[in-house]
């Protein structure tokens, strides 16, 4: 018997099985019927928990509880985070904005920061050009809050796919202009006109978004198997996010819905395109994305990011140190 051939055959079989596990993950999802308000349509994605979410805090929760610290490093594209909790892991999602430091930043990778983590480097982009000093009333060495996140598809692609600081700044400017046009006045804050975070705090933006939220926030009530959602704006599919548990999804729902409604506000004067998206379209979007060619790279905190991309879609799958632990899946339509 040729043991080398036998070993190679087993190794090859293992690779195929592992790849099938990644690509076939969408087979366990069920997409429920649409919930629509004005130009925004949301589809809930149902599935099984991949891990317990009971001992996991979101970044927003952890910062409010002061058990997670986000440190300024004076490097535009890198920050440090530290989980000082003894009992809770902290989920950081790509697209989360942290406010303060020398410039507001967006964190560009989804990771699970373990309890008593010590300082962990995490990649970031600036979402506020020009400022490089303490803003009045805020700390310069640490960040104070994370209540908002990236709000347009173009910004998601700039931060995750292109990984270009210049493109992130350009897309922030575009988002501010679109919001200003649709809420009836400039959303640029006098104390930092380039800050996306301060624009998202603008009263007109918040009031317009709140109307959508009132009509959509309760669609998850009583649904204990929802682990993600997809949405369409002006009838066209935009993005989807899937999490490791229903408990984590429910914690994130308010923040994610706010970001989604603000994107709908930014696109409120856009044209509807053909027939509106349906649950079958969402299923096809997930399936096609999961079948695309994969590229894997190491990310912050020992995480790995698997990117799958074809002509129409791109999917970012974040995995923990244990490669079998899927932390988050993010799907984006490229246009």
C-alpha cells in the first residue's frame, strides 16, 4: 500500500468536506416574508444558533458598562481594544463606529474579544477627516461610545472590500450630501463638519429615521429563531447580516435597524427598480454569495476573514481563532 497516496487522499477529502461546510451553510436558513415601510423592505433570516449568545456583550453594551476600552494609538488605521470583564466576551462588528480619540473611527473587522483579553489590535478607518486632536468634552486617549455604524452600501464596500482610506472619506462625504438633500438641511456638524458620527446624531436625521423604526422595530417580537436579516431599498436588494445566535441578533437589532433606516433615508429620492425583492431573491443572494470563490486572510485578534466574491455579490465571513467558530457573515450587493 502506498501510504503517501492514502494520506494525500484523506487530506484532499478533508479539504473538500471543510469547503462544503462553509459553502453549504446557507442551506439551513429560511427567509420569511417581507416587512415594508416606505422605500425600505426587511426580510428576517431564520436558523439555528451556532453558539450561545448569553455571555456575549455587544460593543455598545460593553462600552456603556465600561468593561471594554477602545484606545487611541495615533495610527489612523489601527486601534487597540481591551475587554476587562471577567465573565463576558464582547462582539465587535465590522462597521461599528467609535466616537472620540483624535478622530472618529470605524472598526473594519468582526471579532469576538474574549474576557480578560489584554490589549488587542484592531484595524480601523477614519470617518472624520481633518481633526487630529481632542474634541471638546471628550477624551483623546480613549473612545467614549459606539452608538452608530456605517450607513451605506458604498461605505461598507470601501471599508471591507477596497480597504481604502481615501475611498472611505469620499463615501462619507457622499452619504452626508444625500442625507442633507433628503432631510431638508445640512447634516454637517459645526464643530466637525466631516464627522459621519456627528451627522448621524443630527436631529433631522434622527427624527426621519425614527419614523421607519417605529413601524419596523417590532417585527422580531416573539421570533426566537431569527439570526439575521436582509434588506432592500427602493425594491432592490442591498445587504444581509447573519449572526451566531438569536440572542446576539436581538441585542444588535436596534443598532442595525437604525443604520438600515438611515440608509433608506439617504436613498429616499432614488427610483424603484422593477419588481420588488422577494424572499426567494434573498435566498438566491445568500446561496450565490456562498458559492463564490473564497479568499482567506488573517485579521485582528487572531481572527480570519473569508471573502467570497462574484460579479454581483461579496460576502465577508469572520471566524475566530478556532477556524470552525463563525462569528459573523455579512453579504453585500455590489450594485
